[in-house]
């Protein structure tokens, strides 16, 4: 987690290539108000990454505690996890 001028940014890796910002909002939204979601360009592998920015530090910590190494999403295009 990293603090910047207007929130607390967490890095989210190993996302399916087909993930949408709306799906990220649905997954991370229950932990607090999200001010920004930025999908990163895909790297050499078959997974996406993103930054999710929360207004509050406690919200970012709650999302990390709930989802870090615990949540698995299937890629709707390939069926892979």
C-alpha cells in the first residue's frame, strides 16, 4: 500500500485478462469508497494488474486483509484461474 496526495493505493496482481473496472469495483467496493481504479498494460504473462485507490487507509488495509492471496477469479475468456 502506498499513500499519495489523495488516497491510499494498493497494487492488485494476477488478475484475469478479461477483468473490467466494474468487476474490480464490485470486488473491492465493499471495503470502502474507491476513488480510482487503474488497469495496467499487460506484461509478458497472461495476467493483468491494477491499482485500486481508497479514500481511507483503514479501507485499504481491510481490502488487503480480506483478499490478499485468498481470492481467486476465473478468466471468463479462457476459463483459467
